[in-house]
C-alpha cells in the first residue's frame, strides 16, 4: 500500500466509512478468530485488556439484527462519554430502525435507514470530544465512533465495527513506526485492524460474540457508495449484566 492508499484509509474512517468496497479478504496466513461452534471471538487468545471477555456482572450490549446477534463489551473507564451516550440512546430505543448502511474497506458502519447523510444524535449538546487511551486501538472487532468533518470532528451516535482482519505488507513493514505500545503492535500483527488514525478516533467497545454475523453482512452486495443493497437492520439493542458464556 502506498501513501495515497493510506490517505484513502484515513478519509474512510473520518467520513463515516461510506465508500465502495469488496468483501474483506482473508490471506492464506490468516486464522479464523471466531469459534464456529458458539460465536464467541477468540482473538487468538491474545492477553490484552481490550480483548478480554467481560467480567460477571459487567454491563454488555446485545445488538440484535436480521442477520444475527452481536455482543459488545463497553469501556466505561476508557471512554465514559461515548459509552454513556451509546447506553442512553440504546435505552431510549434510538438505534431500533437503524441499519448497517456503510460497508467500508475497514469497517461496517451504522446509520438511519433512508437517510444516507444522517447526522447522528448526542446526549451532549453539539456532540462530544474524542476519548483516547494508548492501550486501546482499532483492532479487529473494536467498536469506534467515526468523526465527520462537517460536524467539526465531534462524536455523535454513529459507530463502526472494525472488521479488517489483516494488515497489508506495507502496514506490516511500517508497524513499528505508528507509535503503538508493543502489546498493541503484536495484536495488530495477529488479528489485524486499522492502524491509521491513531489518537484521532474513539474506541469505546469490543465485540466478544458475533463477528461471524458481521462476516454474513459482508456477503451482501453493495452499491457504488458502499451501501448494502439488502437492508441489514438493527432490530434492538439491549443492555444487560453479563452472566457468563452460554
């Protein structure tokens, strides 16, 4: 990947991932990161706080779609405003009727059905600032808030799930130059993700169940702007205490 392509990746995330794309590819050296038997994501058993299963009693989010279920950990200590915004809107039923409207090169993004240029909503007037922690990154399976230039780079209700499960050869060769902590660099090498936009995008959650649902969504044909030609709808988002694997 050359500098021009890296610039394209930057724009993809900052403009809500609305671009044309093909299905995320898997190289021959990649390993499936989801347990086919129970939909839980193994993440190669990497020892990293971001990739851990929830603790018993921890609040999780269950996203029910017409393609299957996705369950998220929420990083309240790392991104408190982002999590509070997400949880409050979810409790209000705000996300019901939304859909995965943008299948970008690095992520699957949500928006309002029938409103491709949807601005989003926030419980904080005018949106809220990014929240960054050096030990959390846009790894495969992370849940992030893409920022749009036209709203002054503030965070709103929009979110993406990073499902780029590989690094290009150039990204691999330049990985040490991105400035990530060693343990994050090692995680990128094993499971992939989006290495650009460091310190620019809020990571507020991580999928621990249902990345195979995202892969099903990737099978849907998309239009010229990356929009799925079949509706991938969010039926509901439920918040509940984690009771262990089932």
